C-alpha cells in the first residue's frame, strides 16, 4: 500500500512528528511504502477560491502543491498528522487541505 503522511506541525521535533515517524517505521516494517509531505515547511499558498481549477485542476497557483498533487492522488491512504491548536488542526495543514479543491474530480474518479 502506498501511504502519504501529511505533516502539519511547525515543530519538527514535536510530538506530532515523532508519532508520524513511529507510524512510518511501523508501516514500512509491514511492507508499505510511505512518503512524507511536510506541509508546515512547504511553499503552499492559500486557496483563493477563484475556482479556475474547475475542481479538476490544475490550480493556477504555482507552488509545491504541483508536486504534492501527484503524490496525493497516487496514494492508497492519506494520514493527517497535526498538533491540535484551539481544538483544530494547524493552519499549515489546513492550508494544504483547502487546496484539495483542485483535486475534487480526481478524488471522485478514484484516480
């Protein structure tokens, strides 16, 4: 199984990323392939809501999401890793998830 870990913690040495590392280690020992996307330190711009992507992509913004798009769409499983800030995910991970707008049609098609 191809697994993509989406890390949203700005603290590279924090407990969220430590748990992600343990998950990755266990998944790889079980024979899975694991890739990590460090959303907290990537160059990802917020979605502007322009709908230019038509919910199918590509997004008009040129940033790291262009590379992450393929990784996300090829994954069999997405694992979200985030600290909780005021009972919600980190802003960095939320920014990446908001950009899923351009992936909607691909998610529905199972691509």
